[in-house]
C-alpha cells in the first residue's frame, strides 16, 4: 500500500484523477460482473421452463416468467405472455419493445468506460508535459549543476514517466472491461432473438392459429328437412 502511495505522490497532480478513474472503472467492472453472473447462470433454465410451459399452459409460463422478473430474460419473456390474446404482430412488438429496454440496461456503464479510455491517456500526457516542465525548470544550463538540481530534474522525469504509464494502464484496463461487456451484449442480442422467435412460433402454432381457424369457420346450420308428399 505504501508503494502505491509513493507512486501516486511521485506521479504528480494528474495521478489524483487517474486514481479516481481507476477506482470507478473497477467498481463498474464488479457491478457488471455481478449482473452478468446472475443472468448467465440462470437464464437457460428459465428459458427452458418457460418454453416448455408455453406449449401446454400459458398461465404457467406467465407464472414462471413473473418469478424471474428480477432478471432481464424473465422480463423479456413476460412482456408478450401477459397480454390478453394478442395477435402475432402485437406479440412480436411486445418482444421487441422489451428487448430494447433490456439492451439499454445491459449497456449500462459503456459510456463511462469509453470516456475513461479517451481521457486517461490524455491525463497521462498532461502529466508527461508537467513533469518535463518541472525538469527543465530545475536544470541550470551553463551554470554548473549541483546534486540538488540533478535530483529535482530526475524527479521531474520520474513524474513524467509515472503519469504516462498510469494513464496507459488505466485506459487499457477500462478498454479490456469494455470489450468484454460488448462481447457479452452481442451474444445476448443473438440469444434474445433466438428465444423470442421460438416463443412466438409456439404462440402462433399452439395458441393463435387453432383458435383463429375455429373462430373463422363456424359450423353451418343444419338444413331443414325436405317436405313429405301430402303434407
């Protein structure tokens, strides 16, 4: 811990915002890790249970989805199932709307990490410039150098190098976290699309089309009996 404190102190004033950005990036990574862990560890079982129930009993599928509302996949599946006898177009629209809302939540933290990736190297560059300025101010060119002046000049060079390295490290960490999150988001988009299509197909084939055909082909009234001769 003391070593880290010494590096921060030797890196100059720009190390303060860099440390803040690094802490915020790690906090974002931990929060997103918990989010994705909960989702990925349970979503396949939830999807399996909902799709199996939807083939036989929509009310049971709704109940399973309601119990999983704390997860994105649960809210996504519940959105169309809770509608009252929707048309296929309405069913699909509910799926797409719910998916868009969940994808917004999945992208939480992306903008911040992108900002860190852009700002951290610039802060490191700023530390480089201030460190070099400090170095040149402590150089006594032509006046005979002293050990004290050389020490101050070396401290300025150290400040420049530490700030540059710190800015690059923070940016690299933030970029790595961001790329992992983007990869998970892309996979979830494909998975939600696949699950949504399967649920819509079940609804069309099992629940909507049989009901639609039964309602559109009412039974014909019986023909009256033919008259009997003499009556």
